[in-house]
């Protein structure tokens, strides 16, 4: 079955249809499944942060929701990211570890929630070199946010940063979460940082971690696993990850992909739940001439089906499947349609 309709021409531009949860805080607060123990927060110290020591000079600092990495060399500190929610606690964590100055600040990517505390670092260490991918420079230059000073050193594909007795390999492997999102590898401690891709113990944040390009996001899981690493820093939540966390999220994303693909394909049939013809007919009957309502009705059914089938597998395994599972399904369905060409009833006739 193929559906030829007036809204076919606009499908390529309609990225996703999101059902906003309407929460009246005075009468109803949503409750979700308890989080698994693997997603439990690590305890914070009296100053409000936790430090993980990976050995060989590598430390991760978190306030429980965001993460930064710093490397202690014999001449200074290399800091990766400066989330504003950790803020000055980064300086406290470094100051409680060493009296050496921050000589280098690396931006994992441009987003303010991960580097919006950079001006605090450069205020304390104005001579620090700021290193980022060229795309990150371009994005920051467009927005002109003073809390995120422009990088002073940029690169395109690879950059080896040597600081005294330490080396970090910075690599750009193409667009995933956002253009310019880089892999940061410290071989001495076997620590790999790639932000906003894998969320150890948890389902990805809203819209697959606010992804820019789903095929790159999916590919990044194998790119991570190709590294020889013991510690993975994803930039979010309170603990670092290990290889199993990356493999587990890869399995979740693979399931989500497969279930959403099956749902789209079934919508091209006369399936009693997913069959698109009946869905759009009913939507148009109730909303004459409203192409958006027609297509939203279709997307809602496919997205809900994909989210529910995936949730049945993953609820209780990863935290937050019931929080962001539907949002993740929405993004996956749209990517399958416009990136992978799985158009179901809206394919070429
Ligand atoms: Zn981001």
C-alpha cells in the first residue's frame, strides 16, 4: 500500500513530532520506574563534587550530573570541558589535587552546558591555551557567548597534545552529536572522553542526547569500542563508564533502530494498529484539510509503538527508558525516514 497525499511533499522537512508531557505541578507530578542500581549516583564530598582517580594523572570531576576530565602533568593541568553546573568546583578539585596551573583547556564540543564555565577557568588562568575542533570555533564565533571564550588553537582531523610527561590524542571522526564533537584519548590511563554519546547506566538524554545526526551517533558506538580504553567519560551523570556500558547502549540503540524500522515497514501494510491508511483517514475526517494533523497522527502511532516495544525490553535495565524512550523513538523514526530512506507508505510510487 502506498499513500499519495498532499502532505507527501513536506515530509522531508518535518523532523519529528513531539508529544509534550503536560504536567500540572499543582496536581500531578509524573512518576517513573525506580532507577536500577547501576545508575545510582556516587556520593559527593562536603564541597559538592566527586573525584574519580583513573591513575597516571587522570581525574574525572562531577557534581552528579555533568563531568569534566583533568590531567596532571609535571608542568601544569590539561582540563577537558568546564560545565557551568560544576563551575568553580572544578578549580577546587584541581586545587585540592595539585598547585600547578591550568595550562590547557580543551573543548569537547561547543555546547554551553559542557563548556559554559570556561570563562571561570580563563579568569583564573588567562594564559591557558584553548583547544577545539575548527567547527567548534565556527559555532562559538557565531553566537559570541562570553562564558565560552573562543579557542586559541583549532584542528581538523587529528591533534596530538603533548604537555610535559603526558599526551592526549584528539580526533574528529565526523558529525555525530554535533559537528566538531571530538574523541579525547589519554593513553597513559586508558581514558576516553566523547561527550553526549553514551550515558553509562542510563538511556540517552532527550532526543538521543539532542543528536544532530543519528547515523553518526550510531557509528560512534563502534568508534568508541575500537579504542583500547578502561574508562569512558560521556560528560553526563555521576559515574564514568566501562566497555560494557558502551556495548549495552549500543544494544539499546540497535533494538530501537530495529523496532522503529519494523514499525515504519508495518505501517505500509493493512496492519490493524500501524496501517497508515486508516490512521490518516481518521485524522483527516476529524481535521478536514489539516495535513499536519494527518501526519502527526501517523507519527504518533508509529513512535508510540516503537517506544513501547523497546521499553518492554529495556525498562529496568537502563534508567530512564520510560522518561525519554518515546523522545528517542521519535528521533530514530525520523532518521530512519530521512537519513536511511525507510519511508514505509511514503516511499516512491
Ligand atoms: Zn552537547
